[in-house]
């Protein structure tokens, strides 16, 4: 059998994510851990599994093929939810459990299924379909879900189904997150159960104020365009309100100044005290943390402000068991994003908190970076002390409940992703992975370079021993709130394959990337172009000074999304440094991107228009003098294809030759089939070889 190429293997395995255990639910009451995993590294169908913590044996609880007679048929709302979540797998992609983990709910093809008790078989519920985002209440007795914009609830035992909040028109929905919440706020939820399971907090979204765009499929002109409500920068957002809804259907609106604070950014109804919400002004410089009373009234727990923007962290704000409000706080004197309670720091200077995993009786479990921003570790704060729970160097993520934790660990020394189970900090077992590993040897060099101390990964072709000089391909993301240089070997298989085609590949994180303190992150406010480009140039030139095998007279740059924007920016504004670029799914005009992301960094376009002008690529079109390939999916509803089309039009008007490759049926995240994926990457390599040359690899 012929060896499968790396690009085809990466596509078939969804970048080697298939077969990895994921979506862990720690069920201490049932002494088990639930998780999802497909059957192999090329199988896209997730099964629901249970790990018994007494015997440490794994059991398949749900095999989707046993419940479906054919292929999955996803409702449009579920497809949209998966697009926002960057979900490309199939089968069971999420599930919900009660507090004890004895009952489970999930959907397949918009149909609702439940496992009513430990050891029981899955049962299809008599719910109104298609079912979106089912969630079991903490008592494990009933399931709330969304259908047709209405919030409904069904009793697990009797299967009695009823409406709690009826949709009041095509523009109004109950229980679903609006576009910017799912895409930019890391708030995919639209409703939240009370701890006693007797009521819910429910977001009502009115999309009527939002402008309409249409996503067409030119390859199939018989199909009508898809209408989408897209809140571009400077235009109206959806009108989002929050309601207390009882199981009897009584609805009480939660009251705050929704004109001054139009964004609902966080809702946390934890086990300690009242529900807590965070609401934010449109400019994201002011926020309120509010406690919600039974009558819908609110009282202010904290007023937050920042001259740049207020950072959102997963899991915060919420209440500690002693009633204090735990939240994040940017300490500018110590240049530290710390964990705090009622305004007082809990964690030490230099420990950059990234997310909170659990707030419970045993304290706060969270992820943070220490002095080395390329690493991420799991910590616990309790009783005034902070301890690190992960040990080996690398990237660690966790899920915890009480004395149990599931730790997922990536290391700079291996490709394997390991999952371990800990009780009271001691390893008691693990969860197996059946993921494939790349059919190549990956050897990144993690370096710190330049006056800005930039984190950089350098990958050279296998077999290159020095001497001959290598053309360079920079492969950044380069945008805010994203990190590509990390202490995990498994992150570098694609850059290594590109290097093996005869290039030196450089991945560099610049200003705006997380883990280095608020001053570093927020220095980009007002200009998304200058620092992003300057830092890539600094990284390249600093590397070139230390590594003479890098030929800085032959430099290409490639990237997608913000990385695509940065790639096009590079050849337009610094043709003296960059000699060819491939820009995929690129933002070219920030007025076409969404409100929450864009206005965080550039402000409102009517109030700070110069920020948009200096960050746009369109006026730079006449400057193009280097080869540029634009690639864009026609079905992209996040960075719409108009971005690349407008830049292409401006280039044509300026008489500048370039290439444009439209991808039929491809969204912002949809992975094409393995043959197309291989051909796309091969096309990129051929493009760079034709304009930069390549180091000849023997054999």
C-alpha cells in the first residue's frame, strides 16, 4: 500500500484530533468520568464513553450507528453552532449531565436522546425537533432545549414536554447565543439552570436590528443565497435581554441599563449564592458585575474599567463559598493578569491567569502562564496559597470536580497527547488515545529573539546540515488573543512538513499574544497592522543574524484568518522584506468584520475612523510589487469572501497582477476532503517554489 502523504493524513485526521479523548465530565457522585472519542484516528464519529474510576475500565455508552439508520442530517441551527465552535467532527459532539453524572443528554441529527440512569440504555425523548443545545438540570430530572427559537423542557421519566418561552417571531429566539457571543465572547450558551433545577436564566435575542448579508453559492446558481444577520463594525448589534424563567413558565426580565451596557458577556449560576452576570459597554472599557435577585432586580458587585478594554476570562466572574466575588484583574504596576477576590489579588505577580476551570469548596482551579509564555499550567488557589498541579513542561488543560481532575498534557519532548486522571493530586489512571501521529519527524527549535524578546519556533528541513542557504517561509497568526509558539511538539507537524519541502519555516508570536501580561497584549489598541508587521520583521531579522542558513533575500509568508491579513499586509507594506505571500480567508477591510472583535481593538468606526484606515489593506493595493495569492472559501460567514474580492478589485484597478482562488462550499473552518486539502497545500508549496526557489532535498 502506498504511503499516504502528510497533507492527506492531516486532512483525514482533522489535524490529528480524531481519536483523542475530549469533552470530559468529571462525575464524582457516580465515580466515573464521561468523555467523547472516535474509534480511530481517521474516524469522524464520536462515541460517548464512561471510565469507571474503581476498576479503571472504559465502556462505550453510546454508539451513534445504533441510534441512527443513516448519515447524520444536521439542522441549520446546529450547523451554525458548530461553525462558531470550530467543530468539524460528527456523531456526538457534546453532551450534558446532571450534578451527579448519572443521567446524560445528547443529540444526533437534531433528535434528543437521554440515558436516564447509571447503566441504562439510551432512550429517544419525545421532544419537539430539531433539538438544539440540550442541557440536563442539576437534579438530573429534566432537559431544557431550544427548538424553533423557543425554549422547551421535557421530563426525563414521563417525557412530558412543554414550552417555557415561545418564540415571538422569526427574529426573536430564546436560549441561543447571538453571533458575537458565540464567535468572539467565548459564550456559546444561551440559558443557564439554577442549582435546584427549578428555574433558568434565559437570553432572549432579537436580531431585527442587525443588518442582513447574503452568502451565495456561485457554483450552484439554482440555490438561493443564505441570509445571515451579521453585525459588522459600526452597525447595530442584536438586542439581547436576560430573563428569569420558572418551570411553570413565569418570565421576569433581569434589569440593568441595557443602553449603556449592551453586551451580556458572562452568566454564572454557581452553587454559592445568587446568580452573577457581567454586562459590558459597547466600547468594552466599562463593565458591571451584577447579582440577580428573584424579582429580576440587580445589585452591583463590582464596577470595572480599563482604558483599552476589559479582558474576558472563561469561568469568571463568580462567587466563592465565603460569598466573595472572584474575578480577574489587570495589575498594571506588576504587569500581571491576576485572580482576585473583591478587588484584592489572590495570585502572585508574574503569574498570568488565562482561564478558570472550577470554583468550589476546595478553592479555585485555573490555568496560567509563568515566566515562559509558551507553557500553560494548571494551578489551584486555596486558603491564601497557590500551588501548581501540572508538573512536566508543556501545555496542560484540566477539568475538575472536588478531589478529581482530568489533565490533558502536551509536551515539547513528544508527539503524544496524554490524558491522566488525578485524585487529590495523585495520578490514579489515564484515558487512552487512539489518535494517529504524523508520518514525519518533528523537530522545532523554540527560541527567544530580538529586543522585544519574541517567542519563535524555527523548523528546518530534515537532512539539512547547514552550509547551503534556505529560503524562508514565515507562518504566523500574528493577531491578538492567539498563540502559535507553544511548548508542544504536536503543534508543529504542518510547519515541519512545509520545511521538509525545502524551506526554513518561522513561526513568531508578537504583541497581542496572551501569557505575557496586559501591557504586551493591549499595546495593539488602535492599530492592528503596525505592531503585528513590525514584530514579524523583528523576529525574521533577529533569526537571520543568528542563523546564517536563513536566506533573507528569499522570504515568503503564509497564513489564514488574521494570519492571512498579516501575510497580505507584509507584501504590501514591506516588499523589501517579504517576497511572496499566500493569504487565506483574510480580513482586508476591518469595517467588514464584526462589532465585538473589531471595536475592541479599533473602536467605533464613526468615532475613530483613522484606526480603520491605517489597518485596512485596500488603500495599499497600488503598492503591490510582490507575488500574492488570495485564497477564500465562498461559504465563509465569519470573514466573508467580500474581503478578498474587494482587495482583488482594488489590485485590478491599480493594475497589479495577483492570483485569486475561490473555494466552493468552504467556510471559515470547514476542512475540505483529503484530496482537496493535499492539492491546496501542494499549490502553496509550488507557488513559493516558483517565486523563492527551494533547497533541493536529496532523494
